[in-house]
């Protein structure tokens, strides 16, 4: 076997001229993909174990390679490994160091594989691990949200549409809406985990290999569900990257939506929640200010996640099969989105533990804006044999009357109500009670206290098991 000098690129025998310094600078990815060193070494060890099992390499060579790879992992972990941009990526950096440690037998490590299937294998393993971490963080968020909900079942606030008072709800019901969202986020990540759980190793550059490899063996050893079916698709597929970035984007959007609500509710115009000093900042010029900067951070970072998703979609949209250098950007986009989401989930969990509802203000705001008007319309339908449209019309008259008199609905007398509908009896006044209004929404998924308790119990059981 000809010598592979460690000061040359692996393709030095074919490419005679040295790459320009500019090309070396933009062509290497080691600053980004060195994060994959554990996955790369683990996959390489399994690969050479398979090569030995299939009698493609000897027992001695297998052991030498595994020894060298294990030593390299220790060097990287202890920060003694020197990464060289000349060798382009983590795969070549490790292979070059392997030559230095064990000599020419290192040349067998790449038998029956290509960097094309190698990088996809490493990346899929990394995304599976990242997904597991995100799911754990989502579990924490959901538990914290349930805990805050449990404390606020009977906290009544206005539910908004168009940021206008709409109907009375429980603050716990509002919070549990986000439990549903984060639970869907969790399922999305798990679904992507299941979809990408196919082993790429062994498809080589794009057409497979002539060596008698055992892809089922490497699949089992690397913890994949099954091997991929088509070698061309395997090296060019980045659907799992898009799916991951999409999951991150949707989850980020959910965080941004609740952050926006809390920013508005914390404003002096609403004053519906209070934020602990632990999660606010001050002003450089206005001594009185307490700003919700962390919530604004969460809202702002969503744009970065969207950008990474659209970048990957744009890279792929006109890319022929199979592998192209364009795909190299996938890792940077995923790594950045993943870190941002993990940070945001940690921040949001901290916020949940450091906010309190202003219950008095919530109730005060709920008592304005004729928020029980729909309850009155429903009452007329159920008790006075009216169609809903007729009841709606009658209720509109009553709201107009109250507005003209500058009264809330619960301040109207039975005599005033009878001016619009003479058949009304004294029990109609009960529909204007906010607690009754909330508790009347007993349809499945509604805001009644009994419904909320059932949902909290359901999710507590699910997330405490």
C-alpha cells in the first residue's frame, strides 16, 4: 500500500496542486463538525468490528484501529487533540491522527464506506441524542406549566380574541392550552426520531459497495431500527434535517406566542402578571424600569430558528442527486437551532417559576367589556325557546343599553333587562356572575373548573409516571 503522508490531503495523489488558502478556509468544516467526534469514533469502531466479522480485515488490524480510535477519543475529550483545518473535517482529522498512532494499518478503516455515508451516520446519531435532550426539556416545561396551572384553577381572567375581552376563563385553562402545544411539540420530535432511525452506514459514496459487508450488524450495534433502503437517497437525504428544524421552529413559535402574551400582560396597560426581579432587567437611564428582557429574548430567537429552516429548504430545493458540497451547511444550521431551542426552553422554565398572576387585576378586567354577553344569549336559547340568532339580537340590545348607561351587565337590574325581554325572571342575573360563567363551559375541552381538574390530573399522571 502506498504511503499516505500525514501532511497531505487524503486525495493528494490525484489532486497535484495545493489548494489555495482561500479555498482551504471556506472548504473546511472542522470548526463546526468537530462536535461529531464521539459519534464518528463510535461509528468507525462498529464499522471495523463488522469488517472483521465479515473477514474483510484481520483481528490484529481491527484491534489496532479500535485502540487508535479510543486513544483519539480520549485526546479530544481531554482537549489534547490538535484539529487541523487542512484536513477539512472531523472525519479526516481523526483518520490522519489514526495514521500517526498505528501507522499504515489505519488505511483499512475506510474500507467499504465513504465520507458521504459516514457523515450522515454521525449526524443522525447526533440528532437522535439531541432529540432526546429536547424531549426531556419539554417534559420539564410541561411539568412546570401544570404546576402553575394547579395553583390557578379558580383564578378568573378574561379570555381574549383580537386582544379584546371575549369570555371569562380560568388562568389555568389558558396555561393548559400551552401544555397541549408543548405536548404536540414533543410528539413531533419523537416522530422525527422514529423517521430518521435508519442506518446509513455501508451505502458508501452513492451506489453501495462491492465488499461483503453486513449492514444489519452495524444497524443493531449503532442502535438504529433498520438500514436505509436506497443508497442514492441515503447520501442525498436531508429530510430528517428539515423535520428537525421544522420541529424546532414550531416549538420556538409556541414559546414566542406565550412570551408575547406575557410581555403584554406584564405591561402597565394590563398589569395581569408580576415578574420576579430574577427575570427582569433595568434601564440605563430610567431608574423605575423593570423590563421583561428574557421574554423578549424568547420572542426574538424564534426568527433565527425560522431562518435556519428556510436556509436548509433553499439549499435543497434545486439540488440534483446525490451528494453535493451544499449539504455541508446542514450541521451548522442544526447545531445553532438546537442550542437556541435548548437555551430558550431553560429560560422559559425559569420564567414559569418566577411569574405570578395578579388575581385581583385579572378579575377586575374580566368584569369589564360585557364579557358575559354570550352567557346571556345562551340563557335565552335554553330558557326562552329562542333561536341563537334571535337571542344574539336581544343580547346586543341589552349590551347597547348597558353601554349607554355606563354600566356593566352585572349592574343591570331585572327591571332594566325586562325592557328588552319582558319574559325574563330574576334567575337571569346568575349568568352575569363570572364564576358561574366559567363553570358553565362544561363541554369537553371547555374552561369549567371540573374540566381543568380532570386535564391536570390526566397530564400529571402522564408526566409523573
